[in-house]
C-alpha cells in the first residue's frame, strides 16, 4: 500500500502472515495475487498444459488444477515439466477433496511438484477418519515443505460442526438466526482446521485461509469476521458466482468492498463462462478489478465514453476495443522492455463535449469527430494537443502514436 491509496480512501491492508507459494508471495505487504483454476481433465496432460499456459499468459500468477484420482496425480509431474520446458514456471496448486491423503501418499512426485495443496475441511473425511486424514494431509505438507490453503466452502460445509453449533445455539439466551449459525460454522471450520494444522507442526506462515459462499452480503460478513479473528493470509472468492455479467458484477461487488477494507491477499473470480468465452476471462476480470481500484497495474487502461446520439458511427467504440486489445497484447513484451508502461492511461472519446477534456487527463487521448463536427480527431499527449488525425488510417496512426510513446 502506498500513501496515495490512503488519500483516495483505500483502507490500510490488514496485516497477514506472508506465505510463499513457489516463487510467488501471498499476504503480508505483497500485492494482491491473481489466481485462477483450469476446467480440463487434469489427466489430459496436453489440454491442461495448454490451458495453464493460456491462464498464465493472461496474467494468472497461480493456477489451481483438480487432483481427483490417480491418473490426475500421475499427470502433475508431467504437466509441471512440460510447462517448464515452455519457460512457464507458474506455481501449480493441487485441489484435493475426499482422497487427497491417498493420492499424495501414492504419488510422491505429485506431492513434490505441486506448489501448494488446497484442503477442504468439509470433505476431508468424516468422524474419526476426518482427524486422521486431515493429519495425513498436513504431514505431507510438512514433509514436502508445501503451504496449504484451508478452504472451507458453503456448499461442502462440515456438517457435524454445523449440527453442533445449531444444537448449542438452541441453548443461547438470544439465539442467532440460522444464517448466522452457518456463517459461524464456516468460519470456525477454517480457523479450527488451521489451528489443528499448527498443532500438528505446520508453520503458521504455510497456511492460507478461505471461506467461500455464493451470496455477496454473506461473503462480506464472513470475511470481515475471518479477518478480525485470524492473521492468516486470506484467499478471496465468491464461489459459484454465476454466468457472464452476473458473475462479474457479484464477484466485483463482494471483493471490492472487502479489498477496500484492506481484506484479501489473493483473489479468484469464479466465473461460469458464457458459451464460447475463453477461460482466461476470469483472469482479465480479476486484473481489471484490482487496477480500477488502484491496487495494482497490469496493462494500460482505456477510458472510453459510452457514445450517444452525437456519435456518427461505431468507429470510436471499435477504436477503443482495438486500442485495449493492442496494449494488452504488447504488454507481455513491454513488461520486460518498458516496465511502467502498465501505468499509462489512454482515452478514446466520441465527440467534442467531453473528448478534449478527458483526453487531456490521459497520457494519450483522442477525441473523434461527432455529428456535425469537422472530420478531424485531435490527439492529446500528456495534456497537450500534439497532432490532428484525419482520413482512413486514424486507427493505425493512433496505435503508432501509442507505440512511439512507450518506446521513447
Ligand atoms: Fe456522447 Fe460526446 Fe459524451 Fe461521448 S463524449 S457520450 S459522444 S456527448
């Protein structure tokens, strides 16, 4: 956090214990980390490598894959090796449910190559088996020096814990409502499991917590409480957020409120993609959420007006899209050759009403001609009008101006 964030109203980041996941740090004063998850069959090595690579190229700093059977556990070392041969060293996290203790025991190479294990305390086992199997998972984390995420989830809540809290609640003088009891069960499931892991010998700085629900207000309430009651690094995400714009809006609403309060060390936007939409969309949304909040910068942001009756064509919307896609594509190269380019701001505006003003606020802005205006597009660079573009090649010339600005 820097002081300029505070002057804009962003709350101080809640201090948490930093956890190293591969080469990536999560928590403490480290920037909020973007992560995502594949939806391929992990045993299908080529498809999984391809999707991990796409997520990483889009900007995912950690990638989680499901490890649900021995074929997928056997595939992990091969996936990590193939990625390394492609020059991709993104930490791969294994998502375990029900049988993680068996898979890690049978496939030591999987245990070794994963950068972190995700454990769901709600389905690690039942009754006495739960304690034993949880302990086995933690022993593997200790033996291989791996961090874990203890990830409780509303959809797979520890039923015995929920039932116990429901019973205890009947004895209270002022009973909680059922929703509050279940939220408490979710929080306790995460915190108690983490403390049990510490008792078993896992270092506190090897633990990340999450407690995901699918309702925005419930998620905010759960994480505010979780943050007050522990100093473990927190993974934020609205589970089963939904399809398309609903998922984006719900996730952004919940995560933005929490991050504004300084809560959250890594985020995943769990989108159900629209048919045909790339899996990488969730990474772009996570980056845009962090960047629009002023918490991190990934790629130059394009300000564009919505357009109205004063615009003569859809050209300016097309130009805004072309510009955003261009800078996003060039950013992987600029990250190395021109670090800092991600902080550049661009504006593509539809007419003279707000065009010149908004363009002056950006590093580079263009105000396209609206209805009845002269067919000229003034370009502003760092607040000053530098050139006026005309004719058929406005898009190419404007892109050239952006590239020159970054180069020089
Ligand atoms: Fe309409 Fe011009 Fe405002 Fe864009 S800048 S929304 S074109 S009035």
